[in-house]
């Protein structure tokens, strides 16, 4: 049975990435004996995002790394507690060096979200879902 789930991301500069995610409020964990990786703990789940230098990541996958300037391989999404939190995260992402590709806005009348890229061009989606306004089908 699966107990934990890890998402692995290549990064150009591990220290800059740790600083970026810390500024967004992520819990960043590193081991003293391994400065070539970092773990982002996501919410209160057993899901983690592992950050690895591109050379280490490439060794793992034995394949080319997607050029995030040209294409996206994945969209990483997480929830927000309110519309205001979506806006706060968007502001934090920009102030930390990220780029918004989707301004905070209402989606389908019951969601509110934004999209940003991190320092390495990975795309993130932040959503607040108002379940009381969700269409009933």
C-alpha cells in the first residue's frame, strides 16, 4: 500500500529555490548531510515535492529535462483557504521572483485562482473553491 507520494522537480539553483518556496510559506526541509536536495512538505498530507539540481534529476530520469520556456510537463495545483489567500500567494510569488501567467480571477462562478511560474518555469495553480457555489449536477 502506498504511504507517501513524492513529486520530483529539477531546479537550476537549489538554494535560490529553497528561498523562493520559503517566501511562499512552504515548509522546506533539508538534511545536514545532503545539500543537493530539499523537500517541500505540502499541507498536512504525506505528499512532498523534492527539489533536485538538474544534473541529479537528469541522472534519475535518464532522459532530457523539459524546457519550461517552451512546454509544460505538469501543472502543480494546491488549494487556498480564501480568495484573499489566492491574492496573497500571487503577490508573494511575484515578490520572490516568480511570474504570474494567470492573474487572480473567478473561474466558472465558484472557484477563484491564479497561476504562477517558479524560478525554473514550473507552473503552479492556486485555487480557492467555494463548495456552496459549486454547480449541482
